[in-house]
């Protein structure tokens, strides 16, 4: 809380917070195969994709939740280090799949069981293996009005208290600044990706200046 030296106005802040749960999850899955020929690498890629789809369906996901984003083909015999690449690893294929779902609990459980895919012979790229799933909350619109009312009311209560302490009365609103809605993880963990947490905390701070009346 801040106030002017003449006590002719007062500026206060009101905070509103809500604990919420993510309602949408994303899991990018990238896996790779190699082969001496393009056909061999493609056959292995098809086997790996089938294993991934089977795993995901066993966890409760449907074809609508799963999408192939990209397939990259690399001929290592044509690369800078072509001479050092063994013939059996000449072709490398990388496939990107994306799971998009509102079944966030099931998605979290699936990411924890990724060792099942490793046991099935699926080889993940290093960045995909460490990335894991991301979770977002999309329901700000349903909370916005109530949270702004609460933040405004708390700011007014603080202003009324300060005005009473200084022997003045609260007058009209001079200025209002509605802060940005923030969505943060429920628990702040150092060096951890905040989007990995399903539980979130929504907060907004409203700043209001009131005139003071003698």
C-alpha cells in the first residue's frame, strides 16, 4: 500500500488467487530407427509407430488424440562424416508424434510408464525422452469476472482501512489498473519446467487509486 504525502489520494493493490487443475495436455513423442536401406529403416519405423500407438491406446487414448507431425529421413552416407558411418546405420528415420488430450491424469500416468515402450524396442531421441508432457489450463474466461471482483473488493477494503487510519474518507476512484492474469505451477520447483505440473495457480492483481476526502 502506498499513499501520497498530502493524503489526497491512496493507491492500493488487491490480489485474487485460485487453485486449478490443467484441462489440456500435450505429449510430443520422437523416436528413431536406422537401417542399411531405406526400406529396412521404414519397416522398423512402422514397427515402432505401431508399438507407440498400441501403448497409447492401452492407456485410454484414441486415434483422435494421436497425430503424426513429421517424418525426417537422413542418408548418412551423404553427410559430412559419411566415411565413418557403418553401412547398417546408413539411413536414419525420425518420426514426431503428438498426443493432445483433455485426459490429463491418463497422460501423466502414460509418461511415467515410458519404460514399457523402451522394453518394446522403441528408441527415443534424447530431447524427446527428457521433454515429457506439458499441461495447460484454458479456463481463464470462466474465472475472470469473479477474480476481478474479488481483487477489486480486497483493494477497496485496504483503501478503506488506510483512510480510516488517517482520519479521511474514501472518495471516488481515480485510476484502475487491471493486472495480467498469471498461470503458475502450484509448487515452484527450481530448475523444473513449470508446464510439467498438472496443478496450477491462477492469480491477478488489481491496482486502484482512490481520492481521499477530509
